[in-house]
């Protein structure tokens, strides 16, 4: 969970920098203390959905924007594979799956 919190915090810090807001200014807009915001940005505390939404609104971004970096690489890969396979015919998707199986077996040996 720590990595997730660190990624959210980094994203908040980056967006705050882009908006040229100090920690104090963003904290005031979000209705939290600047010390708490600092802990959030360093990934040291768990934040509630309510606080996440307040911060997102203060940064004028959708709340999901703060979670974009949280999606792990595996999820991105699976989504990409699904997207590719959805565009293939049944015959081509079967062939692609067979290629993946051969590649996987080769990598394991």
C-alpha cells in the first residue's frame, strides 16, 4: 500500500507544482492542514476518499486523475492485450494466443 500512497502523493505534488500552488495554498483550498498535505504528498498517511476529492477539486482535476499513476503495469498490460485481441478475428486471436503460448514456453525453458 505504501507504493500506492507514494504514487498518489507524488501526483498531487506534481499537479500542485503545475498549478503554482504552495502546500499552504492547496491545503487551505482543500480545508486541511499543510502538515497533513505534506504527509499525503510523501505517502506517509492514508487519505480518505473525501479528502482525495477535496484535493482534486482544489486542483481543478477529476478525482480519478489523482489515481492514474496508481494503476499498476500489469493492469496496463492486460488492458492493452484485451484491446489488441478485441480487434482481431477469432482465427487471428487464436493464432496470436498460440504465439504467446510458444513464447511463454520458450521463456520458461
